[in-house]
């Protein structure tokens, strides 16, 4: 089967300007502090596959019912750069928001997804994707979340990619992670599932059980016949930004061998880097590109929300 290599860039409001070079686009180092990441990619020859700044005519379509749950889609062509949701998203057969909310419920009681006009990363007004999960639907088997998912097509594998975007997490991020010592304290930003649903990789923010400083975590888990964490990468040194835009950049190369890699940078600084086996035995099935996901108990402390801007997906070569 054909192998597709991709690079993706996202802004979480955490937005940005880009400096062009022969490969993936990166913000100017002087203004964005991405000199480390530019050096990491200096020898990559990339091709832009998709870009969106959520400018008109991009919008969130009305919800629709599917398999007993509510879903929504991003639709429309971004007049700033010419790419359209969902038609131009590489390798994906479907691009939709998954919430885990039953169709007999009022969706707005649980989640919100919309395009907002807000001050961007450089302080200039921009359109951004706003994602919120308000509370859990107790009648579903999995936690309610707000997740934009790229469901891969049968003949369009995406096994190597670089993505990048600006993201802004809620100002009260730390307080939104509940502080019960006996329960988990985490927020998921991105996730990858194999097509067989038996292996996943997740990018998290964690809070220690003692309520200490937030930290970054990347982990790979085998899911069947039982959940087993095979590897973890943790960074407690680089602060987790809250209430401000930051640039999130992720490179991955899925493999069962030593050439496998997941690499995460924040504002140009490498924070997590796992090399080696990072999958089980099947192709990428779902890439949760943007995700606001937390344990059910966290909703007792209020909603979870974030803004996303200036997403890019690039083809990339593994070094």
C-alpha cells in the first residue's frame, strides 16, 4: 500500500506568521523562539499539503446524528490560503468533531465548537477555532470530549507527518484539573489510533497528584486485550502555557522498528522525543488533530476549552 508522508503545523490560542524556506514553514526565530525547531528541520524537504487559518468561508456545520451520537464537521474554503475543509485534508476519508454525546440530548448542553474572531498570537485580530467541553454525558460509555478527528481512507495511509498549529488553552488550566489525590489529573491535546483500535499514542498535560506544577507527557499504549503502557516520555522542565498562545509542532513516523519517532516542540523548543517502536501491526486509523479531553471528574471544576489557529500539514522525510 502507498505510504504518505506528512507534516502538520497548528496554532492553539495559544496564531502566527511564518518564514518560508525549502521545507515546512516556521515562524521567525526572533519573534517566536523557534530556532531549535528550525535547526531540527533544516535538512527536511517538505511539501505543503494543507493549511487553514479558519478565515471565511470556513465554518462549523450544524450537528448531525450518526450511530446514535452527535457529530459536526468543519466546512468551507479558507479565502486566505485557498484550502478547503474537509475536501483538501490529506489522506482523510472523514473529518469531523466527535463528542460522545447521545443524539437524544441537547448538544449545546455538553459541548461547543465555533469559529471566533479573537486577538491572535501576535496581537492582531484573527479567526480561530474555539472548542469547549462543558460536562459529561452520563449515558455514554466513554467520556464526553471535543475532538476533531481525521478518519483515514482505506487507500490513503498517513504514516509519517509533521503538523503545526497555534493553541491557546484556558487561563484557569491548572484549576480545571481536579485535585483529588486518588484520581488522574490530565488533559489530552492530540491522539493517534491504529486502524485496528489496538494501539494508541497520546499527547497529554498532567498535574501531579499533590497539585504541583503541570508537565508534558507523551505515551504509547497497547489497548487489546488489555491496556498496557509500553513507553512514556515526560518533561517537567518546560512550563505549560495557560491563557496565552503557543506554537505546537509534532512530527511522527509510525514504525515497528528503530526508525519510529514521535517528536513534540513547544514554541520551537523540543520537549518530548521518543524513538523506536511506536505501533502494533496496522495502519493509522484516526488522528485526533485537536482534542480537548479530560477525566469525567474534571467537569466538576468547570468546562475545558481552547482556541486553535493557523494549522499546517506538510509532507516530511524521516532523517
